[in-house]
């Protein structure tokens, strides 16, 4: 089928093809043109965990291709609260949707749902496991940010900072990076929140130079990208346990100026925790032109449009169903 459940399903040529299709979506995302290619199609957006950008940008991407969106958010607003299984939910919803996006707190739950679905299912995040569309938009952003410096993803130097144990976006991103050459990955986390060993080993097995450290300032001193993540409080046994790590690896403008090479790009999948004791990317970075966090979110619409066009096999039809707009 054409589900998107894990980045493991993509090789380098798939990734490059997705990025080419995403590039071609720019006139639609920028409202210079409209396309009706998915007119009459319905996206079922099933989000059983909080989400702002993944849910809304999947929905906007589908709308921008001309389709309609129906959604449910949280367990309490779905019949799962009455004991309905994922199997029954998938059988029912796939009867009146053309594609489904789903986020769920349990690892493997989206794959279980997809196995019962009659239409393609896209993983919007399954517990601490994977977040494929986020990793694709992150890599797409890295590609774009480095292209302006005449660089590609091969030879990338990146520091991944924060909760690398529960952060599903960095799990998926590391898996994608295996397809590129000579990547230097510095993993910065408390030992208790380290990147799962199998993901580290898989990167080393393709020859990547992987350094594991707890030293933030040294790790950000020689990288192209400093990618920060939030402590995934919802995955911890208690808030108190999460609080032990909160604010451990704060990056602010003064640290950036003192330690980073000029033009080091700062990324974060968002949401960043803006509570005063937590802010892993300080608000004083907001005027820093190398802060790419909102460009990441913008790029998410392009990448998700590409994923829908590919999964529903309409890439060649997008421009044929389009016209210019002027508003
Ligand atoms: N990056 C991301 O997954 O954000 P949301 O939780 O808002 O969807």
C-alpha cells in the first residue's frame, strides 16, 4: 500500500523525489496559483494527542490541493472513549475518507490502524517512535538552508540537542541521514535521555561520525545545524521527573554569539517550551536570521502537499488542474 508509517520505507532517490515535488508546490503554498486536483477528496485527520502544526498543516496542505478535511482531536471526542478498537475505527473511517492522517501516543498504533484501513494512512507521530513527515520537512529545511551556502546534505555537521530518548522527530531524522554521505552527528543529551542505541549503531554502520556528549557549548561550536528538542514531558512517568531535565540545554543569543560559527542554522521541530525555566531556545533568538524554526513550519506545508500528491498518485495532475490567482 501507500501508507507512510516510517522513514525506513524511503531510500535516497525517494527522498530526493519528495523534495522535488515539494519544491513544485511552492506557487500553491504561496497562493500564486490554486489547484483543484483533489477536488471531492476527503482527508480524515485523527489526532489522539495534542498538535498544532502537524494537524493544521496536514489539513492546509490537503485544502491547498483542493480537498476537504474532517477531523477529530483527543480520545474524549472519539468513540474510542466508549471502548471502540483501533481496528473498528479504521474500518469505519476509511469507508468515508480517501486518506487518513493519525497521531497516537502508543508506538506502533498508527501501523496497527493502517493495517485495518481501506485507504492510505500517514503517521503524524506514534508515541516516541517516529514522526516521518516532520523528519522529511526537517531534512527539506536543512537542504534549503544549506543550498543558500552552496552546500548539500552530504558532509552535513549537525548537533541534536535535548530529549533524544523520547523525541520521535530526531529518531526519524537520524534514520533519514543514513542515506547521505560523511555526516557528522553530535548527540547532546543527559545520559538518561540518550538516543536509542540501535539508531546510533545504524548511523555508525554507514560510516557517520557520531559523537555522544553532555557538553552543549563545545558541541555547537563546529556545526552547520544546531537542532534543539523539547523535553517530552508527556512520555515521562511524572512531571517531576521531566522537570529534572528541563532547561538543561538552553540556547540563547549570547551563547550563540560566543560559541557558534557564523551562520549556524538553529532548528527545532516546535513546540518550544516557553515557560521561563524551560525555554530550550530563548526568545532572544527571535531576531536571529539563522533561526529557521518558522521556516521549518512553512516548509511542512510543501512537504505534506508532496506526500498527499504522491500517495494519491496525482503529481502529474496538479498543474493541469490549476489556474493563477491574484488576490
Ligand atoms: N512539530 C510538531 O509535531 O508539532 P505539533 O505537536 O504542534 O504537531
